[in-house]
C-alpha cells in the first residue's frame, strides 16, 4: 500500500495540498469484494460516507477507470482514491466579510479573492480568511465541522489576487478535487516581473520543494529527485524596459510556483517580498528612477501576481465554464505607470 499527498497550489499558484491520494494493489489471492468494503478495511480512519461520496463523484478508480459502489475487486487490481484533503479539527467562526462573487449556483461558486486575504485559517490566521467569510454566507459547506478549509480545493497566496472556485456540496468538492488532480482545469495568471525577457514565450521547468535553508519558502531543484515536477508556460504581453508583463499558464500547481520559477530564471516578480522582488533589480542609478520605483512599490504593496482566468467542468452538468476577471486597481495602476515610463525616459 502506498499513500502520498500532492503538495500545496497556493495553487495554489493554486495548491495541490488540498488533495489526498491513496493507491492500493489487491493481493494475488484477493477474494471478490465490493470496492466500498475493500476500502473500509484499508482506510479505517475514513468514514463510509466519505468513501461513498468519492465513489459517486468518480474519484475512485480501478485499473484507471472510475467505478460504482457495487464494483467488485479482483486479484491484482490497482485502486486509486482521491479525496479533498482533511486536516486537524479546529473551531471555525463565521465572519461577515465581503467577498466578490463572480458566479454562483447550487453546487459551486467562483470568487475573486482580494490581495491580503488568507484563504483558510492556519497558524497566525485564525480569522479574517475566505473560509470565515464563506461560513457566514452559507449555513452548510462540505467538511464544515471536520476541517479548517470547508469548500476549498485549491488556494492562492495571501498577497495574490484572483479567481478561485468553491465547492458547496460534498459531491461538487470531490469532482472539483479530481479535476485539479488530473490537471483538467485551466488557469492563467498575469504577472509583472523584473527584467526584459529574451523570448516572447517559453517554458520554465524544475522540481519545486521546500527550501533547505528556510522551510517557509520554496526552491527549484533542477536535478535529482528532490521536490515535485513543475512546469510553467509563459508569454510576454508587454515590455517596459526594466520590467515585463507576462501571462503564465500552469501545467502543475505547486506552492509559490510562478514566483519561485521566475526567480529561478533571474526574473523575480515585481515587489515580491519573499523572493527578492521588493528591491530595485533593474534600471538606472538616477534618483528620479529610484523614486519612481519606490512609488510603484507603495502603490502595489505585494507581489505583482493576479489569477486572471479560471476554467473547469461544472461538477453537476459537466459543462465547461470559463471565467475572466479585470486586473485589480493596484496592479493596473502600476502597469500604467510603467507604460508611462517607457514613453518618458527622462524620469
């Protein structure tokens, strides 16, 4: 038996830490046994209801195919199970916090998260999170009393703005989790990065794992087995001399993926406080230029990263849904200032 966890997409920048995966191989002498009973024996700490919900959502596969609750396990069958990941039980408090809703129906909701809002409670952030706001808005959410992240299947960093999907029912949460696990969602981000990228488009690859020096940060490990495989596609949208506006498409969803990948290639995100982008890395030594950049830092007191588009299959109808959002004012203002700079080089 193997058990592995797909690590955090504050996908984050959607994160895959919100997905829990189990894999089993039936013994050669396995007697015919219903899949639910087979899993009840092997997942003693998992409720029957949770297993049944995963079966209904198609999150349990035998030999690569989703199965129904009455399916019987045969010798040497390979079984995989994907759950929205459970965490320690904590006391959650509903709070009347305004959130921007882009779409809502009976089973799911898409929100445009503001920069500065933490997605779910954790150490040092027990209140003021998106989860606290959701609990005020809804009477019930899947796993409301069992985890610190009800309805949540992916995440954005605190200082990253943009689109997130929330599951309002257990089945919807399971089906959304499966889409993130199989990478059938589509996500595009806009980022302002330091430097003038040499190519108009490209791909950044490199395993991402916890930094060996600082566990709060991530690092790229280009060789060896450390970290998890990560791929970021990008294309240049506009060039402003010392900074570049790019669109990023995630092929994987690792912790801080865009931020750490661009630092790895020498182009940290503008004003990224954790990956070195909050310093003047490119440009002139003139005092007016320094004042200009510092003014931009004040206008955008966070990394210049926004989750602009999000696409997924509706968990009830199967219809493909695509959402797009405008850039937040802080990022839009700084981009306009850089545009003005390129037209007025005497700054």
